[in-house]
């Protein structure tokens, strides 16, 4: 295989644009133009189909997919697989027609996968950022579900803001206006109880030392009268717990729910899935809300083909889920982490699970 062809056939796992998680399998051409001309040999379409699944309770490259440090982890059972969608681009007309006729792939405009104003490296970077944000949300959502403490981290300080020169990236915010805080929302609520120009005291931990800083609040330029601290915040587990996700070349937010469930499973006794093979997909926010994703029909097919017994689907995807018939796999709709855990418990006990009606 030529180096050019080899490069075009490289695999990206769970690439996402517009919340469509995919594994990108570039087409088999060595060039997409006739040399010396502007004549394209490929069509502006992509083929979406089932992609591989990854057990979040398992290992990859000898490392746990979900690696927890700073807390005792317990034995798990069964599987909790995240799912993906595969995508083929750089196809000739014949290749595109062949996949449309001979497979269950969905043919979509390539702009849905590769926006015309971004190249492959830029798309990969966007999706990697989305994946990192999803990892953080998954960890915090699991901590909240388990009633374990979290802390607020200053991710960035906006230039020219009230906090510039006072707060710093990586500061841990432990209290504001004399009240302990554990989430960015609590910080926002305390700030919004003030008015622009008022001073608010913020207690932070910086380089292992605690200090209290006074910030004179600015005003939101987009909303008159709304006070503004001028920082970007994230959350992380408190008490020295850290969670690392060891899947390389992964992008997009749609693994969030399954990552959260894996963290919960590893920190609680017994098998969260009842020892069953459970697969699923869905974004997650820090409050445990599960959000819809793209490519759900292909993910369901991929999970059933791989032998999954139960599939956890976001309630927001029910319109698409209802179009998929499964023979050997039950599909449950879930709106949050608690419903996902309950669906697994019910399934393992032989009870009915909520379905898309």
C-alpha cells in the first residue's frame, strides 16, 4: 500500500462534528484529483455505519480504559461498552453507490462530517477538545451521583476582567463570600447575588496554600446590570481523587454517560450492570443529565452485532431509536445517570425497562 493510501485509511475513533460520533475510515483512493487538473475523482458524500465498541471497564494497551487514583476501586463484572459510528469519505461514485445498495450505511453530505472551513487536523482538534470536556463532566457527574465532594477549578481568567491579576488558572475555589462551594453553579449564584462594582471575597487554594482574595465585580457586557467575575471554571473530584481515560485518538462528547457509569461501577460494590453486557451512548453534564447524540441507529446496530444484551439510549434520541428493530437486545431510554443505573438493575432482575414508545 502506498504511503498516501495508508495515510488516507487511518482510523479515528469517535470523531464528532455536530454531536455525531464516528470512526473515520478515509476512502481507498491514492488521490482525490486527476494529477495536474481540478477534476475530482471523489464525490462530496460520506457513508456512516456501525463502528467498534469499547468496554469502559476493560483495558486498552495494557492500561485500564478508566483509571482511578486516590480511591479504593472494587471488582466489576459484565461489560459497559461505549459505541461509535464509522464513516467513509473520499469515495468514488461507484464506491458510494455500492455502500448505499449493499450495506445499511447512511449516505450524507461530507460537510456534516468535515466542515468545509476546517481541515482534518482542525476537526481532530475540535473533537479532542470536546472529548476532554466530556471526560471532566463524566467524572464530576459520577462524583455527584456518589455524593462525593468536588472542587471548583479556575480554568482561565478573561483578559481585562475583574479577576485579572487576582485569580489565576489552576486556582481551586473553596469558598466565596464566606460560604463553601463545590460547583461552578454555586460560584455563579453567589456572584449573581451581588451587583457590579461590589467587592466579593474568594477563598482559593494555590500551590497548596489557602488565601482569600477580594475581587471588585465587573459588569457583563452582554447583559446590563449583571455582575461578572470574568473566569472560566471547571470541576474536579476533591480529596486527591483523579480519573484518567486511556483511549487514544478519541474525540467528541458522546462517551460521557458510559464513562460516568464506569467510574460509579469501580467505586461501588457489586457489578453495576448485574454482570450483563450493557452498551450505550449519550453526552453527560455535571448534574448527570444525559443528552442526545448523532448516529444512534448505527450505534444500536453495532452493539447488537457485538452481542450486547441491553442498550442505554438517550431519551432525546427516541424518534430515531423507534426506527430500529432489534432481535436479541433490549433498548432502554434514559434521561440521567440515576435512570441508567435503575434500567440496568431492572434488566438484571428480569423486570421491564423504560422504552421509547
